[in-house]
C-alpha cells in the first residue's frame, strides 16, 4: 500500500485521482437526474414544476458561473501545485516505465493488445468519426432538452461503456497498474524493476494448428469478416422486435451504428484473448495484423 500511496500522491497523477471521483460522481448524478425525470414524465412535468425553464438567461447564467468557478480552481491549482517537470532528456538514462501524459495512457495501454496502426490511428479515428456521426444517426427525438434514461437506454449504456470501461479504466490501469517494463502490478504490489514475465504469445490461427500462410490468412479473414457480418442477423432480429425504430433509422444508419458498436466491442474481446489466452493476432497478413 505504501507504493500505491506514493503513486497516488505524485503530481503527475493528481488529475487522474480527481478523474476517479468526478467520473463516478457525475455518472451517478446524471443517472439520478435521468431517473427523476422519468418519474416526472410519468405524471406530467408541467403539473409538478410548471412551465419549462428557457435556456436564456437561466441555463447560460449557470454555465457562466460554473466556468468562473472552474477557472478559479485551476488558477489556485496552478499556483500551489508545481508543474511535474523532470530533468532534460538523457539518452543514456531512459525512464522505466516510460509513460505518455495521463490523457494518452488509454492509447498506450491499447498498444499492448493491438498493432500500433490500429491502437494509434484506426481506433482513435473511429472514436472521432463515431462522435461526429451521432447527430446524424440518432433519430430518436425523445430526450431532447432534458435527461432521460427510460427513452435513451441504448445510447446511455453504450456511451457509459465506451467512456468509463474503454477509456477511463484503461487510463487507470496504465497509471496505477503498469510498472517497469510495462508489466502488470496489482495495487498492493511494489514495482520491481527486475521483474521478468515469461509470455508466449501466439496468433489465433497458429493456436488452432494452422501453419500455412494462406490457411492462416483465410482463417483470420473468415473470423474478422464474420464478426462484422453480425450486422445482418442483428438487422433481421431488430426488424421483428423494433420495426418502427429500424424504419426511422434506415439501412445506412443502422449499418453504420452496428459497425461502430461492433468495433467498440472488439477492444474488450481482444483484451480478453490477450490476457486470458496469450493470443497476439487474429488475422495475420503481410500488410497488416489484427
């Protein structure tokens, strides 16, 4: 625990410690407000609280006050906490572990499970594209202007899973549980610079006994393309249970949503294969590896 306390109190890690409380606190508060609004909607919001409040000047005023408070906090923080600057870079003395800034530690943790071009280029691009596409693929008019969970279950659960599990959790693991050599250390373990972990990572086709080049290529292609072809069974299953929603979305919006959703789920799936079975790649080719 002494090592954990030392990590928690490092100036570098102050924002991450604050992130833990802020992420959990605001998630709870947002879900609580959504649940409360769902109860009000069941009766009638206007009957309970009268007319709705206009954005100007009420919401804008509260946001302006919140911005001033945050600016004051950051000002006092910058005065009383020194910037965690280290000595000039020395090529003969490389830090171990060498870590990116805390807001990039999620990407650095993904490098353990994916090729650099996927973890550093493809996945961040899909995140940005997905966020840009939300206003165009979201055809549900309910919940505009107020928080609701009952009418936005899929959207809220998907966002919380992507933000808390696939981003915040990766930052926490990379900060507090990755020590020298980027080895995994439990919070109660001391970081041993001489720790050596014997790992034998194999590709999934090799684990199934495939040794030929084209057989491994075909096996990986069938798995990856078959995984993303789950869009079609999902389409027909959704067509029976939610035909009205599917009709509003259209095939193009549904296909894009399903592709982004399956891409997001591929991260925990690949982490499970790597940690549990030491599987390095699923699809091996001369041009790329997945």
